[in-house]
């Protein structure tokens, strides 16, 4: 005997149960939405860049260096050259002066006693004026070349005692020393003129100018 087929019939849920189900579904959606939103916010916060700080460094001012000091030029000092030794011979021994006397006139008898003739005045040689006899400087080139020697000069004087001519009587062996002695003596030296019969006359004298390197150093 066949049994009858029984189909279970589900009873409809009550309104309280339906409300509970709906509330549960809504709560799940809210929780899901909150989880999604809070997770995205955290990622945004974690991925946000850190605050950058900028510091403005002061620019270094260029240091102005003082200009280099101008070197002081010092003129090299030349070695002192002492004056040469000058030996001047006495005019009385080296001068050549000739005295000419007129021949005596004829003797004439006079009715009165003859008048005695005046005494003859002895001639005098030329004399150097010490204030004018300065020392000639030693020629620089001759000193560097080691030239030295004695220059013997014949000096011609006029009636005033001025030097009219200078001739090298004996050379020192150096043209430079000879020329220096001649030029200096002619330009600077003066004499007291020689006299004959008490009157000034032209004459000549001899003088030595010595250039010695031992005294020039």
C-alpha cells in the first residue's frame, strides 16, 4: 500500500524575524563600508609624504684681499771711492823763468854826484792758490778696469795766474786718467802769477796727479 506523499510547507517568518534579518544585513553592510573606508584612510595617511623643511643658508660674502704691497726699490750703493793723492811740486824748483836785464848804458860824466841805481827786485815763481786746487774724482771706468798711475802735467799760466794750457808731460799709462787730470786742472786750478821786476808775468809749472787704486777701495 502506497503511502501518501507529504510535502512540507514552510511557514512564513514572522514580522519580528524579518526585521531582525534586515537589521543584521544592514549592520553587515555598514561594517563592510566602515572597514573599507577606514582602511583607505589609513593607507592615505601612511602614504602621505613627510613634511619637508627648507633652510636658507647665508651666502658667503667674498673676502676682499688687500692689494699686494708695492716693493720698495732700493738704489744699490756704489762703493765709496776716496780721492786720489795729488802731489804738486814746488814752483820754485820746477818753474823755468828767465830774467833779461838791459845792457848798461854808457857812463856819462856828470857835474854832480851820480844817483845810486835802485836795487833789483828778485823774480818770484807762480804759487798755487790752495782753495782752488781741489782733487779730481777717480774715473769710474778706470777704477773698474784697475787703471792707476801718476800723471805729470805742465801747466801754462797767464799774467793773472789763470791756467791757459795743460800738457801731459809724462802719462800715467791710461788715457782716461790723463784726460781726467787735464780737464780737472784746467777747469778748477788757479795760481798767484809769477813776477819779474815786481810785475806779473806768464809762466809755467809742473804738477803730479796720482791715481792709486789702494786708496780708491
